[in-house]
C-alpha cells in the first residue's frame, strides 16, 4: 500500500465479528438460564393433587380454558405468602394476574384445595406477584388430563 492510499475496508469482518458476539451472548444466556436451580416439587404435594378428583378436574379446566401447562408446586406460608414452607400449593405462572383470581393458585388446607385468593388478607397484587414469580420457578407440568407431573431433578 502506498502512502496516501486509503485502506480498503472489510465490512464482512465487522459483520462477522458482530454475529460472533451475538452468538456468544445467546450461549451465555442459555447456559445461565439452564444453571438456575428451581426447587424440586414436594412429592407429597404432587400426590395430594393427583389423588383429588376435584383438583384434577380443576386442572383440566386450567389446562383447556386458561391455557396453563406449567406449574410451580411448592409450599406456601398462608400468612406471609412466602413459598418454601407451609401448606402444599400449586401456582399457575403468568405475567399478569389471571382474569379469574381464584384460578391463580390453590393451596391444600384441611385436605381441600382452595384458591389462595380466598385466604384472609390476600390481595389481587399479591396473587399477581405469586403468578409472576412462578414464571421463573416452575417445577412441574400440568397435563391435559388435569394431573401434575414433577420435573425430573
């Protein structure tokens, strides 16, 4: 190259570099997402749901009419609404609160699955938050027949 000559650009190299960075970013996101651990579904809660005819019937409704196919199976403290300990609970994940708030989550109280919405002091924003948080904590599948299956650990 002689002095004063402009260097020929290589636009393909810039594009290739950008594509490689994009691919690397996607790979990192996938690895991080897959490395997030969700809590294993309490086996006794899965069994309690699947052995209850009314719960399974409601599961069919949730699947076909509300479009749910993933669930968070956990335990819920009925006072603080903190998940992790307390009564068996099945939360149906959604970005926004279900139009039927009683369909957002169910808790097993006195051998009966009741809507979390019916617990004393639970507000609509509480339910919406439960459903939104469940998006990142799903650990089970709701199948067409209304039963739930825990994810493999």
